C-alpha cells in the first residue's frame, strides 16, 4: 500500500523530529531525557485512552462509539510502538530519577528502587500490549461484540490499576516527595480526553458524521473536559489546603516564570475555552466547533506534558523539547492516517 502525500509528510516530519531529538542526546543528555519523557507521556495517552474508550463503549453502547470506532482501533494499534519508543528512557532513567542510583526519600525505598522499577515497567508494557492485541483479535472474531463485552470489565480494571501506577512511576516520581491520591485518576481522565479528541478530529477529517452524531461527540467532549477539570482543581485545592512542605514545592515550580504562563494557558485551553465553546446544543451539532475544540485539547495536552515534566528537572524549555514533541506528533499523525484504512477493514470483518 502506497502512502498518501499527507501520510508521507507526517512520517517525514516525525522522523526528522525524532532524529533531531536523538542527536540532542549527545549534546545535552539531561535535556534529552526530560524532552523524551514529556513527549512519550503525551504520546502514550493516545493508545491507552483509545483502548479505554473502546472497552467502555462495548458496555455502554451509543452512536458515539460506532462513529469513532475506526479511529479508536487505529489508536489501539499504536500500543505496539511504545516498546521501541520507551527504549531511550531506559538508558536515561538515572538522569530523571536520582533515587535509582541514590537512596530514596525516607519511607519510600521499598517502592522507589531500581529492580522494582524495572519489573513494574516490564509488567506495564507487557499487559498493555497484550490487552491491545487481545482486543484487536476479539474485534476480528465472529462474535466480536459479545466477546468485547466480556473482555471490557477485567480489561478496564487492569487499565485503571496499571495506568495509575505507571503515572506515579513516570511523572509523579520526578518529585518523590510529592503525594497525590487523585494523580492516577487525573492521568486516566487526561488520557481518555486525549484519545477522544484525536478520534474526533480524525473522524472529522476522514468521515462525515450526521449533526446528531456530532451532538453526541460534543456532549461527550464537554463531559470529559468538566470531569478532568474537577479532578485537577481538587488536587490543587487539597494541596493548597494541606499546605505541606512536601507538596507545595510541586506547584510552586509550575507557577513561576514561564511555567506560570503555561499553567494559565492550560487552565484556559483545557477547560474554559472548550467548556464555553461546547456549552450550547447548537454548538455541539456543528462539525467545525467540535473538531476545532478537539484540536485545541490535543495542543493543550502537549503543553501540559511539558508542564508536568520539565519543571521537575530544573531546566527551561529548549529546542530538544520541541524536536522530540514534533517527532512524536508526526509519527502519531502518520500512524493514525495509515491505520484508519486497516481499521475499516477490521470493521468490515465484524
């Protein structure tokens, strides 16, 4: 199958971005580690969010899942990219997490240590790829819908458990003193919103849903936006109210200088603008508004990935951060366009 010009350009852009970031590894290894982790954290939300939405729809039904299914299936196939993309993190982990080579904070050594960290990483990747492969295999079966409904409850429980601990291990562990009981759920909400936004945007570009179907997608988007915003605000409120020296620095680093401005943009672009854009029923039925809101949310998730990772490493923002994110975004776009056609073939077999 030949690649269309758009897919070809996306893959070229991805290759150039990843190549530039990897070249930066030799120039500034510390900066590369943070840049790659931020881009990887953004990317991994797409396949995991797509998988969760696919399993949720098998239990709840609704037009939204039927409309988005080709894009969600394409997202699930991206799970098989996470192993090679995670390899640079394996070689730079010590630059990100000092507790891998030094003593962990008091009381956390049982969890924050190199052997246990490596075992957990292997378990996460194995379970995610296995669940993704099983889901795709089920979709090709003669009793796809019934089999997917049986798979969904244990699959969603497995995702909730592993995503929670993976979020703690990758981004929360950058600040080992920081504690948040809602961090895992907040990460899951963000991944679900990213998976939904990418699926909505891809569907808008490649298919023609009806106004009623757009209304369903618009309501689902605003619902997830409100849910994410509620969790994010509750985490901030609890930390502010508790006023603990182990937690306050996490927000202080992300509210000063450049990162303070980024925090403001996240608040506007991840909640205020999407909320008011999709507030009315008329807006929810308009393809341009729903698709535009989805594109906005995807872009703000990029900012949020940088905001979560880079302040913990004590540096600012540089060209390696931009190159890595462009590489991951180009790869994602090319992969999505390439796999959408194969996803339609899967659905024809169902």
